[in-house]
C-alpha cells in the first residue's frame, strides 16, 4: 500500500466512524441538556401577582348612607347602610359566573345582569343561580388615614371599620 492510499483511507467516512460520531454526539448532547435543565431548576418560577392588600382612599371619599363601586379593585364600599354606621367592603364579583352585580338603590340590593342573581345588603343570595353569597373583605385604617383592604382575608357581613 502506498502513502496515497493510506491518506485516502483516512479521509473516508466509514460506517463505523459514522455511528461512532453520532453515538458520541448523542451522549454529549443528552448530558448537556441534563446539565442545562439542572441549572435552570435552581432558579424559581415566580408568578408576580398584585398584592392582596391595597389602599382605596380616605373614609371622607365615601359619603354616609351610600354604596360606592370601586371599579379598578372590583369591590363596593358600603357606608352607613342597614343601620351600620361604619365602612364595610364587599366583593363586586358575582359568585355564579364572575360578572359585576349592579347596586340598585331603590331596592337596596345587588342585581347581577348576566344570569339574574340577586343579593341583599348583607351579600346573601336572594334569587338566581349564584351558589354562595358575596364575600366581605377585611379592612383597616392606615397610618396615613387611608383605608387598607385585604382581599385575601374574608370577614362576616357585620364587620366594619369605625369612622
């Protein structure tokens, strides 16, 4: 065999070299993928949600004997209704399908326009398909005089902030 034949033989890709190359490539790529997955596992997947505690203004912003809708926070501020002089906070999300009930002053009740659920002043279901009453939220007065609502903590319908 001449030197020329040996050089041609080395540059040729044989079946053995082909399978050896792809075998090593598969092994190294699977190890690299496992290492990258392990490194990614060290960093938590955090879902940044808005805080459940928020301020909605001062008590003076809500006149006595009214029910005020706070649209951006999906709640009603009830002040001085049903003989309760303090401020109470109730959710404005219907427990049936998540629609927003409307306060009907003449009837002293919330009426859901979607499927006809009706809630009394205490948030209890009077009529319609709603399975549960509207939840009441815990509230307090901050040091700056604003009302702090905690939409994660539910209270009874007679809970109020003395103003």
